C-alpha cells in the first residue's frame, strides 16, 4: 500500500535529488499501467532534456512493461533495472516474457551494482 513502510524503496535505490518521482494510478476508479498515463512525466522529462530513463517497479508484467512501451514509443532510451522489478506472474512465465518483450523493444537490462561501477 502506498505510504506504508514496505512501499518505500530500499536504501540502494534512493533517488538523487534531481530525480523525477511520478505518482500514478491515483484516481480511485481508474487503472493506470504506465507511468506516462495521465501524468506529466513526458513533459517533465522534456523540460529536463532527458533522453534516457531508468525504469524499475512493480509489476514487471503490467506497469513496468507498459511504462517501457510508452517510453520507447516516445523516443527515450530505456535502462531496465533488473534487480528493481518484480512480476505478478498470473501465469508462471509472465515476468520472463515481459522482460524479453522489453529487451526486444530496445530496453537495456542493467543491474544497480553496475551503475556504481
């Protein structure tokens, strides 16, 4: 649940002060599967002249997948934080298939530890 201790990112994933934090799916009766859907994310990224986005979150097979699809459609380079995603896996291979789809779309799979190197 949003705002609960378990909803906070682990210390290794703390965003820098310049990071754009997006709150999505805030309307009670409306689903939103992409961080670009009904948010100002694209506008904020353009204002910051961002070309590359780093994407992680829940759930790999829904929200992460749709956010990556939209980011690529909008022309952003995408780095997919493999150690920062988790699938719902309604079907056992949903997460793996979503990861493969995102890579096929041009997302670059990376691990957080490799960013610091």
